[in-house]
C-alpha cells in the first residue's frame, strides 16, 4: 500500500500536534505503602517503560527492583497521581520545570500522610 506524499504530510502534522498526557506517576508497593515517583512528559509511555524495566530487572532504583523481584508484580501498582494541563500558548513546548514542581508538590502531600519513599 502506497501513501501519497500529501497524506504523509497530513499524518506527520497530526502526529506533531498530538499532546500526550503529562504528569506524575507512582509505583506503589502495596505491602508497605512505599512509593517511587517520577514526573513524565508522556505518562502512558513512561508507565509502559517503568513496567518493562521492572519486569526485566533493569529499573534504576535498585531497592524498588529488589522488592519487585522478591514480592512479585501483584504486590505493586502503577498509578497516575497528578496530571499537568497544557498551556493555551501553543508555543510552549518545554514543561520540565512544571513537571518537577508538580513532583515536589506530590512528594510533600504524601510525606504529610506519612508515606515512605524509595
């Protein structure tokens, strides 16, 4: 199946205009209610990446990885804690600072609740 160059341009434009959900995700150890947080500009992609890393023994946090290996996948939950909305100004493309701030806010809220972290 051959796609016309005009159609390719349309698809590329649509792809560039896609805005993935961004925010803070948590991997939660349900046994001891310990959290590992990460801010992500693409939540769905990051959730898939984190799950893949944990299942394959390659997660950057060694203690989280050890607990995953010892307790099994069923002892953990991966959830979105907060989402960050895009600004109406279409020229803004870098949300790293806002995401890190949102992660700090989430951490502070959880600390107030007595949550432990990896």
